């Protein structure tokens, strides 16, 4: 079975500060990894994904994530937080014969003015 | 191009009643998934259709939940009878191809169910 662990259910950053949301995964096969974001009262939106190739993946809204196999990590970063980044972020891994997405428990990001 | 659409967006029903949630996947997507998030917990997989066939229904909590996808287009998820613990957000998702190609799975806005 594959699983995802997100460290920190709540993260607060000041506007303009670095955003770092942590994600570690377990997988017996090369994983496909995703970050999704859910804004208040909205659905899940794909931020970025890693499949193969370049380990640094750039997504929408200035976010990026780096796949580190040796650390089994896929942390999400953004150099400068904006108020509009306040949302809940989910790390996910594609598993089960690559047909089923398994989610982490989510991290709520608060951006302080 | 329309995304994954779900109906209703919000529903409040009494314990013991029946609710049917509908999902229209992106046109041409053979794969359709149902997920739910209960009481702020993690998003849990319910089941996966490939066209009209149930590929994996290992996440269905019990026999009060029935999912169908007649004709391989839209899908319905019926909860009968609803219990308080069924309250949460039910997400539908779809993707184009099966297999390990890292296909993107697109999610809908969710159906927010409250059982009182």
C-alpha cells in the first residue's frame, strides 16, 4: 500500500514570506505525486504534478515542488506568500496500479498580513 | 471545455432519508472516481469506474452506499438511508486513460452533504 504524510495540519506564514509545506510518501514503485489546493467552499484544483523526468516541478500561482527519492519527499514551496494563497493543500500519490489517488491529511495555510 | 460537474452542490437531509448525488465527468474520460471527506478528515477513495464497470469499490463504507454509471457517462451515488456520519464533502473526479502514465485526475467542486 502507498501512503502520504503531510507534516503540520496548520501552517501560518507572513505575507511575502517563504511557504514550505511538507509531504513524505511511501511507495514500493516509482510514484506519481501531486499537490492539490482547495480554496474555501471550492473544489480541488491541481497545483502541480510529478511523473517522470525533471525532479523540480513548477505549478500554477508560483508554486513548485521537488521530488527527492532519497528522502521520499515532495515538499511544496513558494518564495513569497500572498494573501490569496490561504487555502488547504493536499499532497497525493497515484497508486493501486496507477488508478487510485491516495491523499494526505491536508495542510491549512494561513497567510498573515 | 467543461470540467467535472457535480449536483447538488449542497444538500441538507434528515437522518434516514435518501440522497442521490450526480457527477458528470469531463467528456471522453473513461475513468470516474468518487471520494469523500468527512468531518475535516482526509480525503478517502470510495470507488472507481472504468466506463460503466466498477473497477475498484474497496472504499465504499457499507451497503447504504450505491454507485452507478449506466452507459458509461454520468454517475450517481445514492446514500440510503443516510446517517449522521455520512455528512461531508463528496468529490467526483475523472481522467482520460487507464495506466501508469501519470494522467491528471480532475476533480469537481464537490457535493456538500449535511445529515441532521
